[in-house]
């Protein structure tokens, strides 16, 4: 258990509304990531963070923004949700040291109507 | 750019059969890591194994084994004597080592499309 929680776990929203997903970790990991999972695509990186206030874009960042004002929280915001953003969103942390392995949160299922 | 291909979209086997899940990758990095994750029907992603690009030794963990061959850029996963509990989606993934590309690499994962494994009783 890497001490990662995501909230909310499920959300249904309407097109055009803003949505913020939260990832919270308890083990002071420096690196955090947001991925989305869609059928036929596996998981794709949206944004990542390599420290407080240090973030960058991933492969599918259009329509998303992130913020990391403290080590334990990494927020993903959909400024104006679209139906194409209906997906399952996973947050991950990188456990450094000898393993350099990413561990994932439980996921958030987002439906945009 | 990195790429991971899992050519098998779905595999169906009967319990106790052996099954191999294929993974082929592309990267220009000399130092990288390969991973397998399992996603059971409950939806969470479970880490199974990590392999360093410099370590081509095969690994066995119980009924699971992994064959890493740099010559063919493959990292295949075999389940011996499959069980119903092995039914899941399995993902192969590739990451750069943190510190690659002049220190601008941040361990980002590139996933394959996933293989749905169904084990029938």
C-alpha cells in the first residue's frame, strides 16, 4: 500500500462544467503523475510533477491543468469538461531508491454527459 | 519516442493451461525500466515486476515468469498452470530512468494497450 488516495472515486458531470480531481499521498514522494485509461489505449500520461510547484505536460494534456502547492496533494482540473474526457483517471507516485517504481491510486471514474 | 506493443488484445484459456503474454517495446534510451502491472476486475493497478535494461536475467515468482530479451526488444510474461484468479487485464510498460536526457527525464511510463486474460474453470 503506497498510501495514495483519490477523490472523488466516482463523478458524473455535465459538459462545460469544471471538475477537479484530487490525489493525496502520505509518504512524501517527490514524483507524482496523472494518467487516464481508455479502452484500446492502455494508460496515457496527462501531467506529472517533480516537486512542489514543478509540473509538466504529458502525452494527452490538452484540456487539463494541474497544481501542486504541497508535496502530498496533486490536483487535476478539467476547466470545461467534454464528453471525450469521460475516462478512468489514475494518480501515481514514484517510489525512488532501488526500485524507481510507480504505484497507483484506486482511480476515479469520471463520466461527462 | 517510446512505444510499447501488446499484440494480443484478448486471450482465453482453460484453468491449468500455461499462457504467455507478449510485450515488444521501442526506445532509444540505453537505460530504461520495464514493468508489468495487473488490473483485476476490481479496477486497481497492481505492480508485478520491474526490470532494469542492464539485467537480462529471467525471473520467476511462483507461477509467474518473465523473459527479457534485449535482442528482440521483448519482455514476455508467462503464467504457468493458470487459475481463474489470474483473470485480469495485464499491462506492459516502459519508463526512462530518472536522470536520462540530461536530467530532464522524470520516469514517465509508456503503457501498452493491455491484454485481457480470461481463465475459464
